[in-house]
C-alpha cells in the first residue's frame, strides 16, 4: 500500500518535458517534490503565478507571494505574475497540459466530486470546476477508500459534481487506473497489494486484463 | 477631477446599506484591509452583497463584516477558512452564491469590459449550471454566465499615482485588476502614492480610467494564512 508521498512520486512519472502543470491542494502539491531529472515543467498556481518555486526561508518570506493553497512560496528565474482572469484564460484555453487534484468521489464515466457534502461541508469549488472542465489530462490523487472504508471509485458519484466526463487517470494508495469507455481499467497495483484487494475496494466497473504489473 | 482622497473615511463615503461591493484579494493576500476595517466601524452599513473570491478569516478581512452581520449575501469561489461564515451559511442567515473561480474572475472582467454574458465550460453538468442556458460549440458543452458590476469596487495595489494608475505586487494582484474595471465607483488603497510620471507607463497594470478614488494606507498588516518555510 502506498503512502501519500508514494502516490505523488508515481504521478510525477507522468510529467512530460515542457508541460505546464497545475497541482491542487493536498497530495497533488507533493508532486512538485518528485519531478524527474531532466524534465522541465512549469507549475501554474491559479491565483496568478507561472513558475512556482519552493517555500521561502524565514528571512525571505513575503506576504504578497502565495500559492493557491495560501502557502508562502517563492518564484523561479523566468516566473511571471498575472491576474485571475488571465490565469483562468490559460486554463480554459487548454494551455495547461496537466491538472492533478484530489477527490471525494470519482466514477467510471470520469465524473468527479470534490467540493461539497450537502448539509455538512461547503467550502466551495475554488478553481476546480474551471480546471476539470478544461485540462486535457486530469489525474486524480486520492485514497482508494474513505475513512469509513467505502470505495471512492463508484459507478456513479453520489455527491454534488465538480465536473463530468473529465478524469482520465487515478492514482490511489492501491492502484493506478485509467478511465475510458465507462469503466475503470486497472493498469498497475501498489507493491504488496493483490488484484483481489483492488477489486474489493472498487465499487464501479473494473476491467482487469492480463497480468497487472507492480507500480513503476 | 481630483481622485486623491485624504483618508479611508473619505474613500468609503457613499457606501450604503443594500449595495453591491467587489473586494479584491485571494485569501488574505492583496485584500483592501484599510477599507474593510473602516466599513466594519460603520455598523449602520448593512445588507451588503459582497463579491470576493474568499470571505476572510474569523478575525481579519471580511470576517470583520461577517461578525457584525453587515453582509447579506456573498458571491465567492472558496469560503473554507471562516467558522463564523460557515455558521451563518448553514443557519440560513447568510446567502451564499458559490461560483467557480475562473467564472468569477471572468464575470468581473466582462462586467468591466461592457460584455453582459459569456459561455464557459466550467460547471457544466453540475449544480452551478442549474437554470442556466447551455450551448454546444465544436462538440463541447458550455454554460452561459452573466457578468457582474458593483456599486463600489474596492481594490488594493502596491503603488498608485494621483491619476489612479495602479501597479500590483506579486500574487497580491489576483482579482484586483478585474474588479477595478467593474466598479461604478472604484476605490484603490495603495502602499505608495506617487506623482504622475513616477510610474513607468510600460509597467502599469490598471489604467487610471478605471479608478475614481485613491489613497495611501499606512501600516499594512498583510496577515499570512499559511506560513510555510524551507528552514
């Protein structure tokens, strides 16, 4: 079974040279720590920055320089600031090649829910609806099951949706799966996790073809 | 016309109960903290509709106005950091219209650009699309979003000149330029107010034509929500 850092590390393997990438809050943020050698990606922060750098030192902290998670950060050589409208212009127009975000539920059609639990939690969608409606590649990083042990990979999302038919890939603590043709396709399993365990933890339609390799 | 006002109280003159305000900022970054504080000291101003990406925290920013029950309705994209907000929303005291962040930015930009509505893919197939026109372009579905204008837009800039030209700093720019465009009256509070000619025309972000009142604020707190460091 994978830890959060391992999920991030696996997603980092999906990055391609020259891509602009938007990383959501939580596990997705950790992907930045594992960008492979020789791969040049530019991180987009939707509050208005391309070229997000690491956290600042205590001495160089700047309240005017934060990421979309409201954390203090730094710039890199070649970074650029812009307003919120330009930020979502580049997102909507598909200039950002990859979005990685967390989810409460994903279903076999690629629908995603991650912003609201009616009557309980309403934090808002932030930029998630714009991002999932626009990016070509959307990878969800999440635990395979919720705290109650119930599957988060469903035949149909039960919570209010963030977007429809948009998620292309999921990396969980148990497996890597692709979504296409109305089903989850098992691509890889986490070290020490059996196909049976993944089957048991997946409520939606799961396609398993041939031997499923360990995660790369 | 003279745009420079002598202090924050003169800047907010004319803001009345029932009005719609736009307030720049993302989280607490780049919020017009001086004007918000001044409005919170005028509790007779109530029933405000506030358009702002976030709703402040319990003891700073728009949290001040929420605590005083001066806000009737919020139009925002993310409101997760404020317990009083959540309490008022779940109890029904506060009306909340959650809007995708990119749509919110474009609603302001379009409102300030004389465009009444636009199609966006964000929110198609979700609650956000309920009651809205949809249309297909090139095989993809879009929803019609109407633009926004405000009675007063209140923005925070790093530098400004007496003609109202503004320069923002780092990610404190965020919603400020588009909200400045969409105000019937736009108030800019700045850290440094300079004379015309001192700002390089090549580097001005918001042309002064969008700004009606400007003043220099003192002693900005610039509270940080997530102080993350490498050491």
